[in-house]
């Protein structure tokens, strides 16, 4: 696994470009990873709806829940499904719209300096071993490409948007992930 410096894409991840991104502010150092979760409809996996949502192609009439998210324009950089398949939606050099209103260590607008990774899941369903393994490989690869990403700057969405977000959830095994990633 590696980050291509020209395209800012992770190989061998599948690439499905999202319109939900823009340029990072000039001279921005990427120094944080934010871990999220998502399933569409909530609690249902492998529906294909997550990719359509991130790519701006979801038919909001297909499920009542979709009406509640129809005005949202969001996308992470990466999505890891339950089998461990990785899809990239936004090149790392771009600002993905994943964190929303957020702050960390006194800095606001975390999208500016972070990489967003969504895991297919919920706050209450255990993530798969394949997801943890792939996430660890991704983190190690990103830390090689962006050495300013220290372990203390690998956080959950709940850490940067407390009270507003709860993902990746209390069920997320941070200690297990720590055992898998390089120190």
C-alpha cells in the first residue's frame, strides 16, 4: 500500500471521485486522521447507498431515512467496508467534507488539516477484523506519507465534535487498533 505523491491517491484503493471536496488552505500540513462510521440505511450494510451518497448520486426517494440527509454534501477521503475493501473518494491533497463543525487542541475547521476515514458500521455493532487490519495498514501508510500525523492525532469524530457526534462509537476498539499500527 502506498500514497501516490502525484495523484494523492492510495494504491491499491478503488477510486470513486466525489464532488464533496475543495482545496485545502494554502500551506496546510496534514497532521490528523479522523475515524467515522456510516451505514445507509442506518444499521444496514453492503447496500451501495454509502458510495452513492458520498458521490452525490443517492436517490433520496429510496428510503424514508434518506429524506433526513438529502441536503447534506459530505464525503471522507476513504471508506472501508465490512470486508475491508477500501474506496477513496477524495485525493488527500484536497479537503474532504467529513468533519463539519469541529475543533481539536484549539484548532477549528478540522477538515482543513485532517484525513477522514469512514468505516462501514454503527456505534453499536462490532467492526470486523478485516476493517481493523485494513485501517491499520492505511494509518501506517498515511503516517509514512504525512509524518506529522502522530498517534495522539488519530481520533474519532466524537473527539473533534463532542456532543454533536458519537462515532466511531464506544464499541470501537482503540487498544486493538493500537496493537496493529506501528508505534
